C-alpha cells in the first residue's frame, strides 16, 4: 500500500527511544498509537528518533504539550518547546485578525510568547516532580518502618481488605 513495510524493523527499534522522549508514557491506547505513529514518521524520514527537524504526529505533539496528562519521566524539553511553538502558531493562524497582525505575531511575537511561557512553566514542572518524588519517598519510608513484610501478598493493604471481606 504505502510501500513502507520494509521499515518495520526501524519502527520497532526506535519505539522505546520515542517513548522516552515523551516521558516514558504507558503504551496503552491512545498513547501507544501516537508513539508508534511518530516512530513510523521518523523511520519514513530516515531518522532514529524524533529531532528538531522531524515531522510531529499530531497526537505526539499533544502528548508533548501535556494534553494527555503528565508522564512518569521528564520529557525532552526541546521537543516540548517545539510542540508548544507549533500549536501557538496554529492558533495565530486561526485568529480572526488581519494579515498584518498575524504577520507581526509570527515574526517574533509568538517565539517571545512561547519563551516567556516556557520560562514560567519549567520551574513549576520541576517543583511538581520533586514534590511527587518526596511524597513517594515518605510513603515508602512509612511502609518500611511499619515492620510488615509487603512482599507477602496477604500483607498488602488491598489484599487484607479483600481477605476480610471474604471471611465476612
């Protein structure tokens, strides 16, 4: 059909790299499709990962912009900025403004706006990630200090509740 079947090994070979660039998302619908399609675009363009010159699959761009939630790992910042810039440029195209206004925005206004948004957002993301990690560490310390062996499934809180319900 599209004569790209010979690239399937290339696509499969880069899925993990492309997934990590978008923060190590779970490969479930729809994120798995977006990662696979981005990998396919890269393979068709002869690339081994998503770069500044890569075409971006729309769903992959949405993931980079955080529209599908926050992933477990850090995303590629350069790709995030690029996705934000492209989305902002698209929004300018849809504005009900004159050609001169749109031209002025695109000639530097949008880039300055995206840079300003990024400068304000990046530290917040770092703080949120740190707070999540600190909360997880507190939880793990509490579990470790409880003296309960959680490697035994019967001792896990969710299993204890089920066992208690079965015993009635």
